[in-house]
C-alpha cells in the first residue's frame, strides 16, 4: 500500500523543481503577493516556500495531505472541469509520500499560527511520544511549507537526480518563469544560509518589465508585445457560464517575443496555459517555424506566451512527466498566434 502510494507520488513529483512548481502554484492560488523560497543541496535536503497568502484553516490541516483533498472545488462547477484544470489535490499528498513535510500556517482570522507534520498522507507527531495534532506557534499570516530529505524512501527517484547545482538551476528556472508570469508578486529564491538571494524581484508593472529584469537587457530591448484573441461564444449580455458549448472557442493570448535582432543559440520558450507553466512541443515548433523565416539558420528567439482557454478544454495529463498539454482547438489557436507574431515580426523589418 505505502509502496504503491510512493510510486504514484513519484510520478507527480519527479524532482525538487517539480515539487516547487506545485508549491508555487498553491501560493499563487492563495493570492500571495510575496513568495520566498529557500533551498539546501539542490532542494534534496531542504525545499522551503513561504508565502503571505490566505493560509490554511486549522480544521483543514488533518486532511491537507490526503489524496484528492482540494479546497478549489468550489471555484468550478464540476469535477471534470476541476481535474482538467490541474487541481486534483494530489500535490501535497504526493510530497508527503516521498519526503518529510511540515506546514506552518495562519489565516487572518487565526490568533496564532499552527504547525503540523505529515508523512504518507497523514498527520504525524513531530517527536516520539507526542500527539500528531497541529501545535500552536508564532507566525505571520500565510503559509510556510518545509520539505526535507526528498526521496529518502524512494532510492530510484533519488538516483535519477542530477547534481545539486543542476537541481538548483532547475528550481531557479521555475521560480524565474513564475516571476515573469506574475509581475505583481515579489519573489525571492536563495540557498539556505546564503545572505544574497540568486533571484529577487519586487512587484513590477508588467510581464515585459519582469522579462527585462530577469532575462536581461539584450532580450529586454528587443521585446515585441503581441496579443490575439477570439470571443465567439455569445455576447457578454447573455449568461453563458452554464455549459455553453461555444465556451471552448473563446480564448485569448498574450506574447512577448524578441525581434529578429535578438539571436540565441536555442529557443527560450515560456508557455503558460491558464496560468500554469506547461510544455507543448507542437506550439513551440509552430513558433520556431515563424522565426525560421526571419532569423538566420542556427539562430533562435526568446518567447513568452500566455494562453487562456476554457479550463474544460485543457488536458494536462497527456504526459504526466513532461506536463505536455493539449487543448481543444489547439491548432486553430496556435495558427492565429503564429500569424499575429509573424505580422509583428514583418512589421519590424520595415
Ligand atoms: P490542489 O492545489 O490541487 O487543491 P494541493 O495538494 O496542491 O491540491 O493542495 C491541497 C490544498 O491545500 C489546496 O487545495 C489548498 O486548500 C491548500 N493549500 C496548499 N498550499 C497552500 C498555500 N500555500 N496557501 C493556502 N492553502 C494552501
Ligand atoms: Mg496545488
């Protein structure tokens, strides 16, 4: 039973960076405006994330790490919509099966913070002889999640990891991408004990500004802003929220991509679908082919692309390991976005 849970958890949590991605999404879902990450040994020894979001109610702590426990159901009208959006209540459960996990959390309504320890999906005592109940402690509004000794009980996962510096680089990459996508949130990422953070942002005006800050001047000065959308599903005067079949045809996209003056050795592609960082080799290929018309051979762009579609039309489970995503009308939408980028690029060269 516990071995099966562990294997299942390992399918969701592959490495420290994939755990961190889930934790970042949770903090952002909790409407945090400040997110601080501390790392030891590439996240294998310690992965800690602190946010100033809404916190977790004490009453919810006993079931927090149970599979399929999610507080995000109420946002969506049905479960199929929920699961396709990626809210499955599996992240914390999975972490608790492959690492030591503790939570310190405080809601605005609480007078103190609560600390709880988890293992294999349930609350556990912090020390032998103690009870597993959450203990009161000092703390700010928000949540601190501490993950220690990742994969201590899953040697195959552990042995598949790279060096701690490589794992750290992946963590930094994930934080950087979420920081770009959430310019109004301040992010900090540092190695535990190090006085200077590797990454530190304060709220900026927009995504373009965040790219300039995080990816540097040479990209920043060549950025083109592209928007594209389609709103075919009924007019705003009509309530179409209740399962209108046309819903899935409404979408919008925003891109920041470099002009042909910028030439990199490989494409840097940041793709967010409904605010989740995902991968799509087909969309990436489509955009690269637009650029192949304006860039010399062997030169590649930087592209940030955020697409919003009806959550019911997204399937993120095609390839759990890679977070490859597919969605309804993907080809049409990709073509429209490619066209919009192409037009911007052509406009540039005149
Ligand atoms: P999901 O995000 O799919 O709901 P998770 O396992 O990631 O599932 O998280 C389980 C639940 O724990 C969330 O639904 C949320 O209620 C709560 N939670 C997790 N992290 C935070 C956080 N940083 N702030 C507030 N609530 C959180
Ligand atoms: Mg989550």
